[in-house]
C-alpha cells in the first residue's frame, strides 16, 4: 500500500505545472484502472479542500471543488478511511460541503455521525443546530471538580 499526498491531487486539479499535472494524471489513471492501489488520509482530503478554497491561492467555489474532487474520491484504487465502505462518508461529506456553509471538518463529522448512527455532538459550534437529527450538547462546568 502507498499513500497519496495532497500535492498530487492539487497539481492535477489546478494544472499549474503542465508537466507535473500530466504525471499526476497518468498516476491517477492507474489508480482508476485498479492497477495501483493507494490510500489517502482524511487530513490530505481536508488539505486539498483548504488549498482549493483558499482566497490567497485558488479561491474555487464549493460546487467547483466538489465537481473536481468527487471523481478522484471515487477512483477504484483509492482508499480513504479504514474500510472500503467508508468512501461513502467522504462522498456524503463533499455533498454536504457543497450544499452548506459549514467548513469541511464539520461536514465530515456530520457525515461520519450519520454513517455510524451517532446523534449527539459535544460542541460549542451552533452550526450543528441546523441539522434536526443532531443533538448538540455543550460541556457542563462541574464546580466541585474544578475546586
């Protein structure tokens, strides 16, 4: 197993360096055909989205990011997460990212919660409140433990 780094995906999607983009394309074709199997971490996926959406770098819209990135996430030989079935979590997260104003870390949490059947999140972030099936709880201050 090999791991795929963020820069291969960003290089392919942005075409900034045509020579590297061509190499990235050839590599991703091998992954699509299944002749090469690679893994990618959640962190790398988050970083790709961060780079593509950055106002200082590419400033792509959410829909453009999803349009470009979803086919890569769906590559036959690409594994994200521990099990092949987890790929659905990432495609769900990308669709949530496209249709909301939440950051990708939060939509990834929501997609994982849905996949695992979890309904409670401990957070100060009120963005979770827009999902009626999620119960958001804030930590309680226990004065006795603090003393």
